C-alpha cells in the first residue's frame, strides 16, 4: 500500500451505494467549509477551496450544496464550526496510521477513534510518533484506459511531477505540494482529464503486513474510513493487492 493509494484505488472501483455517496458528500461539504474559512470564498483565489469544489463537482454534488458550504465557511450563513485534527496511531502488524479528521467535537472524535483502534488491534500514539514517516504530496489520478502512458509521462514529468505510476487501471501522478495545482493545469491544457486529485500523506518507507494482521488491519482501515469525522487515512503498510481487492469485494 503506497500511502493509502491501493486502499483508495480499490474503494473507488466499488459500486457506490446511497449511504457511501451521502458520506462522501458530508466529507466534501466539511472540506469546502473549512477551506472557505481558511482563505477567501472565491475558488479562483483559494487553491484549497478550488480543489475541494472540483472534487465535489466530480462527485456530482449539486451546485446549491457547494454554494451553501462556501457561505457557511465565509460566515454568510450560520453553520457548525469544524476543526481539523490529525491522529497518529499504530495498527495490527505495527503499521503506522495517519488519520485526518474534521470535527465539531474534539472530545467525542478522539474517544471514538481510540475505541475503533482498540477494537481492531491498534492503539493511539502520541503527537509526532508516526508523522515523521510520511511526506505530504499531491496525487492526480488518470484513467489508464483513456490515455497512453507515454502521453501522461511526457505531460506530467515535463511539468515537474515527481513520479507516474500505474495501479488498478489508473495512472497516479505524484507531485510536490507547491507544484500540485500547476501540474493539474498542465494536464488539463494537454487535454488530459483526471478522475481525482488530492493532497495525501505518502509513507517514506513501507512495511509488509501479512496473514491475520493484514486482515485485521483492513478491517480497521474500513472502520476508520466509515467514521463520519474521518477525512483520510494513510498507512505505511504494504498489503497484497489481491487480498485488498477480496476484502473490498
């Protein structure tokens, strides 16, 4: 598992149920609200908000929902005040976990995350215990069935991307954070559409997790991903892709 790439890749391949779609909208609305609050309410002048809005549109979120989330963030509409928080933890097999959440109640969220970890053989770590094992990177996903690898490599690497990898039917373009939006623009100008773009925590090194530990870790990842407050979960675990696919089927 590169960061949480394989996990995310396989999850995206699954059919989206109404419940999952609603959960995805909830996460996107929170991200739009926080992004608008942290900068200006115009996506053209707020890169984080632009990314959140683009992701919401790609998920077919109605424009009215997007507009209301922005207005809550800028204070034009009343709404819940969300805070961003990251939890560092360990899962089965010694896997490092970096859990990013957005919550309106820090005490509730940390208690629930701790409960999920302990229930599935993990434990909450202290601040700084695992973050040093990850680097923040941009990742852009392109459908490999629509484009030749050479076209993606040429456009992305010439624009300054760090890497282009192929996984589960998609090309993953990895970038430095400060080049993330520029490389998106280069791909768009080259006529290359992408299915998703995100900032993710990528592990500097991976550790193999196998057998029962791998199964328990996957259940933990799924439980964390299903929590309403959790936005992203990254891990340095290297789990066999076939086992992941079977677990998510």
